């Protein structure tokens, strides 16, 4: 069917977004239920972000990344973010040096391209 094909395409292209979105929905539902039934942890009320939303979004995200073998990349982040802000790019100025420093970005098809 058309809907299942569309859903598979979206899930394949944006697995982390959809996983986090579903986890957020579950966390929001749990927070709503806890507030409705006056459930507290150590007598503390009104902290749905810390008690429900964060674990329900991060746990599925980490499990998916681990399952896909991408946990280290998710944890460390892109290489372009690892350079300190005050570190200037190479001052050689040649066009080839600038190409070497341009960050690589993986497209949804798996190919890498330079920004």
C-alpha cells in the first residue's frame, strides 16, 4: 500500500527523529498520567522533563544508535564541532587547504559531500 511504502521511506530516512518523537510522546503521556493521579517520587511533583521526558527520549535514541553501531558517532558528534571556537583555520590560504578543512556531511543516500 502507499501509506506503508511512505512510512518505510520516512523511517529509513529519519530513524533518529522518529524514534525520539515517539519516545517524547510516551514521556508526555507518562507525565500526564503522573500529574493526573498525583504520583510523586520522594514527594516531588511537577518535574515531567527530568522524570519522564528525558529518559523516554534518550533511552530509545541510545538503544537505536547502539543497535545500528552508531553510538560513538552520536555521542562524539561531527568532527567539525570538535575544533575549539578560537582556533582559526589554516592560514596558508590556498584553495586546496580550504577544501581539506571543509566538513564532510553524509547525505541520506550514504554518500559524503563537502559543504
